[in-house]
């Protein structure tokens, strides 16, 4: 039976599930919004995957993204790794000559510098989300346009307008005043795209010398106005890969495959039955010390399978 | 006089110093969310993070009945030098009647220094004072020695958590000492204890060594920096800090040149990038990075409290060092807004970068 490898990327805004074969061909992919129930969403997507590829053997499972630890535990993942490594792995597969990766997701933005085919340096936004997808989402909403149309509309702009993009909240007030000066919606959108890229350059690139080939991925890469703004900023063509929005999931699936090949182990995947199990997440405030941590408890069919959220290890070490 | 002090690293050394001199000591609780909330609430918004947390610590100690706060000053243009004065004012405005005893470097103002010493000395003979200081100094040296062993070996423990548990128990033993002989005895037992913990060794070429540099408070206080040493150890990396309390004493309080040698060397290594002392530990941080690099460490993590000006300067120097030497350095900003998930992702990716780099070097050889 042919083996497939599953990659799951649990982001703050969206959840990505993919399956690849031995040759890294993508056989299944899905991209859904994370509406706060990541376990249920992943369960549904896995069921779909099983439906579409019923007669394949699961060779390994990898989980990445900000919710990786918990979900990795529930699924029985073989590899649980950060999204920076996962993204770079996928990019280097599709574009082996890439030197600079711009990755902009819902609430994270990352810069990955590649040297000799491995990650040499990276940066990630820290205190602020002004350079991320959520910023654009919010502003598009304000202007009453669909996020999917953002890029197309912005490209029709005839003039440039500078929007203060340091902070999402101030960008909004600046936008309103620029609208009152008579700038069109398209021009405002173009201004916003440039503000986002400016932000990205200031906060993440911080004076690093960027070399081509440039690759731009993550959900925001769908926005052609941002791609264009990046191209203007770096003075070079920027590539948006075919699977730009699921690169993290593909990368972690590839890492799972490599890990299984390297160790020769069989997968720890708990099987698709996991999707039949009923998961329940509850939380309580621990009163053992003044830290008052919020302890998160995950139950499967009524049995506690994982606890997390404590700073001292009082509960997280007591995983059953 | 009920004495309290800031909480930075293990508090038992300060506790011992004052209690051996016969004072009533109020040992502040380990900084927690409550401490941070207190500090953030009553400090000016623009103040740096350590000032806020330490103010929170004082408030908790005052609630427990303390009436005298003993702390160190700072030098250079860093705001830490005004912490004592600023906190004194804040506490006074809040209606607390509390005495501050602030120790600055003796060479700056010998008179005040000696006056402060007298306040702590009270009725003890000078002989007694010197003996006590010696005991506490030995204790600090010894605890740092043991902690350094833990920072190295914990990376390879077979059963997670054993070293941390041992460390908690060992510090409780140190808490009971009365003399330098006790220190020696406790240290011997501690090292035996650590040697008995099961180690899962990894091949030498796969070992990862990380240096931690930055502002002293966020580097030394694990409850504030997200237990970064333990986290790095758990990822399988050995750790060494740029700050240990015994080394701080050597440089700042002991008026003998030979004790200052190490720090002077570190400062000299920072000279190329920051010529003058710009306050805080900026120059030391940069010097320590160069030092770790020269000693073959695989990378450095730089911690800066949000809003710390000196460390902001060293952060911009770091960009240059990274490019010049192709050396991995990760700069993290620490404050009450620090998001653990984000920090863990970056630490994990940082270690991946280091592993790949080592791997590449091995293949090239």
C-alpha cells in the first residue's frame, strides 16, 4: 500500500491540513479558518482526507503552528516543530535556489534568510500585528470590501498616498482623514499595502541585505498588491509559490517523512478513529501560588489526556 | 528594623547576610503574576521592566511587614541608578513609611557607603561583620558553582525535571548554613547529589552551547525571563549566563584589582563596538557575546527588558556582529506582555538554525 504523510499547520487565523506522497506530491490539501475550535476543525479535515484517500497507509504525521504541542499530542504526531523550520523546508523543495522568504500569515510575519540551502537567520514580529494579515483584514472590513478583492482593487490606483502604518489603530484614523482629502478607495488600499511592507521592512528586515531569489508565502501572499509592494521595495521579482498558503503544512509533512525514514520507526498516529473520539477542553485557575495560571485540561471521551498552561510543571508533568 | 531586598536569582544569600547579622529579615516571595501586576500598576508606564517588577516585590514585602529596603544602586546613565530614589518616591506617595539603604560602588561615594554599612552593622563587631560577609560571599560563589553544573548537565538528564528538583532542594540546604565550613559541606553533598542523577550523553559534536547575555535582572531572574535556562536545557542545549551574583560582587564590591580581571576582559572585548560605558550592562553584553563566541559557544541569546535603553544599543550592535562573524544571536524583549508561545517558537527555530549550521560544518570537514 502506498504511504502518505500528513502535515497539519494550526495557525492563529487558519488551519491547514495536507497529505503528501513519497515524492512530496500534494494529494490532499485544505485551508479553513480557525474559529476557536482547532481540535474539531482538524478532526473534520482529517475525516475528509480519509474519505478522499481511503486506501493509503499513513507513514507519518507532523504538526506545526502556534497550537502544535496540544494538537500533536492528540493526534499522536511523529514530529512537532516550529513553523519557521517547516516553512523553509517546503520553500526549499519547490524553489531550491530561494535566498529570502517573506512569510506573512494571520498574526505572524516572518523573514527567513537561506544560505547554502539551509536557514541562516530569521526574524519574527514581536510586539505588534501591524505587519500581518489581521491588519489588512481589519482595514478591508472598514472600507467595506472583501479581503479577496483587496489586491485587485489596490492595483487600479492612479496615485500614491502614504498611510501611517506603524499601528493598526492609528492607520485607521490616518485612513479616514486621507479619505476625506478625496483619495479613492483603491488609492487607500495601495497605500495600506505599502504601509504593511514598510512595516515589515522596519520591524523584521532591520537593515539586513536581502538577496534574490525572493519567495513570498503565507495567506497574505494571495494579495497581489502586497506582492507588488514587495517587488518595488526590493527592486526585484518576487515569486509566490503555487501552494503559498499551505507551505507550513507541506513542510511539516516533509519533515515527518524524513524523520520516519531516518529512524525507521512506525508512526505514532492514533489513527482516524481519533476523529471519532469526543474531545472536550476545560480550564481552571490554579490557586497554588500567586501566579494563578490558567490550567487547560483536555479530555478525550471523558478521560483527561493532557494538561497545560502551568508555569511550574505541577500539572503538565502529570499527563496521564 | 525588618529588612527586605529585591528578588533576583536565589534570595537566600541576602537573607543569610542580614540574618547572620541579627536582623529580622522579610524574604520577598518569588516574583509572580501578582508581583508584576503590582509593579506595572504603580510604576510610571515608561519605566523599564525591572523597576516595575522590583517595585512589585517591595510592595509584597511591605505587606509582609518589612520596613527597610536594602538594594544596590547603579552606575552610568542607565536609569537603574535611580531605581532606589524613584521607588522611594512612589512608595512614599502611596503612603508607605519605609527606609531605603542604597549601596553604590564604594569608590564613588565612600562616606555614604560606610554610613550604610554602619546601619547594617549595628552592634556587631567588625570581626563579626567581616566573618559574615566572608561566609555569604563563599555561599554565593558556591551556589553559582553548583548552578553552573546544573546549567550544563540538565541538558542531558534522562528523566526531565530531576536537576530542577535537586536544585530546589540544594538551595534549601544552603539556606540553613551558618559558616564557611557549612558551605563547603553543603557544596560537597550537592555535587554528589548531582553526580548521582542519570545522564543520557550525546556525542560531543552534537552538543549545543548557548550563552545568555543582557540586562542583569532579566538574565538572572527565571520567573521573569520565562525560565529560559530551563527551556534551553529541555531542548538539549547547555547554558551559561553572562551574569552570576558572585561575579557581580567581585567586580562591584571587592576593592581588589585581581577580582575585577574577568569583568575587565569582558569590557575590553566590547570596546570595539561600544567605546564608553553607556550605562547598564550594554558594553558587558556585547563583550560577553564576543567572549562566548571565542570560547566556542554555538550561539547567544540576548535578553533585554522592554524599554531598556542600553540594551537597545547593544541590540543594534548585535545586528552588526551577526553579519560580521556569521554568528547566531537571538534577541528577545522581556516584559509583562511577553507571549510564551511566540518566544518558544523563536527559541526552537534558533536552535534548529544552530543544529543545521553545525551539521553543515561537519559535512564540509
